[in-house]
C-alpha cells in the first residue's frame, strides 16, 4: 500500500476495492423515490381538500385585512429565516466537531446543543406553513399552484415531524417525504407563476 501511495495509485486501488467489496443497496434512493410519491399523493389530497373549500369574501374587507395579514406573514417568515440562519451559524461555532461537509445537519440535534437544532425544524415548518397559507389566499388559479400549495403544506408538516423524531427511522422517513415535497412545491409554484 505504501508503494502504491508513493506511485500515486493508492486512491484508484482503494476505489476499486470499495466498488468490489462494499456493495451498497439502493435503499436510500428507493426510500427517497417512495417519499416523493407519498408527498405527491398527500399534496394532491391537500390541494383537492383546500382548493374546493376556498370561499368568497367581501372585496373591501379582503383588501384591507389582506394587506395587514400579508405584512404579518412576511414578518413571521423573515423571523423564521433569520432565526434559522443565526442558530445554524451558532451551532457551527458551538459544535466545531460536527463538520457539515461530512455530517448531516440533523446530527446537531444529537449534540450538547441539540435543543437548538430541534427548534429549527419547527421554525422551518412554521415558515413553510405561513408561505403555503399566503399562497393559497393569493394564487389559486391553476392546478399546478394548488398542487404546489398542497406539497408545501405536506413538506411543512413532515419538517415538523423530523423535529419530533431526532435520531430514528421516523426522522429519516420524515426527511424523505419533506425534502422531495418541498422541492416539487417550489418547481410547481414557480411554473404556475
């Protein structure tokens, strides 16, 4: 091995051995695909449920109350984003042994300051719920927008569930539904705008 290292062949040798001896199952890929399917099905159900229940309110009341409500929603989302950025930055300083290049952000929840990381799951879930509620009130013209709203709602719920289950299979399962749901929501909402 030392001779291979000196000749610059060690990395190729280790990669070859890893491919031969360390066969990895595609469980994680399959779980993410199933999670995306679950998120899409649940998002479509939410879109159907809330899309059919959109009621008509008076235009004058809606305009005055809508502006005030929109400002409140903007502040909540801004606060949530700022809180997340501050906490994650603080965790990088407080827990320098967690290298985010090689470890998942969720692993901060297992450290000494894990309660801080746990709060970020709920804050991110709240931000997504608030955005979904705002988009539902403002933009419900197309099927893609309604499904995007549903996916955003499902993603927010599963982000909160990831905060409930810190180090377990349910945390992983919440993540495999949340991340694809949020990604699909962004794409569908972007296309509908």
